[in-house]
C-alpha cells in the first residue's frame, strides 16, 4: 500500500491518495480540490503513477468539503457499485 498527501483549497484541506502497488487501484480520501487547477494537479499525479481511481471517500462534512463543486462530477472516479 502506498500513499500521497495533497493540500488543496484555501482551507489547506489534506487530501490523501492510497493505492495498491500490485493492482494500481486507488482511493482518494477527503477530496478537497476546489478548482480546475487543483483537479489538474490531482489528475496528473494519478495518471503519472498509472493508477485507476476506484473509490472516493468523504469521511466528514465541513466548509472545506463544500468547495468540491468541480471534482465530484469529474470523469476521474466512477464508483464500483454503479458498474461503470
């Protein structure tokens, strides 16, 4: 298991990316990307590592999480449960 920490938005939201080194399946925890620039930074890292993002977890609500208007609709993450 590997991890990488990002700091996003004006709240310095800690966003974590975890992944399995063998399958390269990844999960993002507390996605705090608030604009296209931050989403690009995240996407570029995921792609550079060759990861397949399969899960996004938001463990708690908060003001910093309200800034995620750009990211939830992104094509980056498709929930396994939907079969997409």
